[in-house]
């Protein structure tokens, strides 16, 4: 039972049919499910069963009208230096533990949002985005995927002068300017992906490929990161 999920004008949407039409979740469910996208994630298993019954209808999706699939999460964690090739090109050794930082949630933006550039050096980095469903604390690595709603793609935008203005560098603020966390357009359930560890991640700038790597190059994979973070704090839905 695959599920493709989006958000439009702050309302949860199902993405259905060969044309990827948007169907308003609250309307098509007769109010069984809330219009707030974040409220869908704690009920993800139930939502997947319902979504399997919605196979047509809706209207064509305009990417410029879509929000991030999880538009106002309580937490956003990012893992620095987590690709072997990136670590090697940076001349740094492989980290022994995940280099974790936060992007303040106010930076989350729509996938096609305009991103103001107000510094002489602002970088882009393509990211594999994982959204929690049930979340929780002390999640075993073997059970991690059961706590995940699905995956999407995003960008980690970084204002380098703000990041490196102090010693040691301060990652959180430099990566949390408004709009510095575009995500989407769609969140897909895991059964729509053959192998999340083989996904290709690509960044193009004006049609030129600037980044291309596979999730198999991750130093710490997704189940490890879910288990690691949940040993420290509760991972919240969305």
C-alpha cells in the first residue's frame, strides 16, 4: 500500500493516479483525517489503509503551490560529513559518531520557494530527507524503518560566513536562515522505493550537475541514525 503525501496551502494532500493529482485529505475522508499535515503522521498506518481506497479524483499538482510535505515539524536534525566521498574531498577523517546539528524548524520551506541570498558565500547540499511517523525513544536499529513515514528530498542551504564567524564554527544559525530548508515536493512511503540505501541524490545548478552521489555512500545509514538519536531524545512525529 504505497502512499504519496503532500501539502498545499497548509492542508494535507494525497497524490493519486498516473497524473499525480492532488486530493484534499480532510475533504475526501469526510473529516476522518485532519487537514493539518502534521496530524497525519501519528496515524500513518491508518492513513495508508485509507489512501489505498483513493485512486482517482483531485486536480493536477502545481509544484509552485506545494508546501514542504512536513511543513512545520517540531524537530529537524542534520548529519554533517556523512558521505564518504565528501569526507575524503574535504580532507577529513571519517567521523566516529554522527556529526549532528539542528536546522531550526522556521527554515523549512516549500520545494520551489525563492531563497534570498544575502551573503558572499551561500552553499547548497542535496539531502535525503526522512520523516518520522510514530517516532519514539530508544528505537532499535532493526525496527527503525517501522517508525518512518517515508522519504523525500531537500536542500541544506548554508550561509558560510555566519557558520564560520566563530571558533569553533557554529553550524545551527548559519543553516537556519528563513527558507534555508526547502523540502519536497512529495513524501513517498517506503514501499514505493526498491532500496532506500541505493537512492541517487543529484543537484543541478542551471542545468549543470554539481552533486551526484548514492545513499549507499552514507557513513551512518538511516536505521543507525534513528537508533542513535532516539537514545538521546524522543523523536517526534513529522
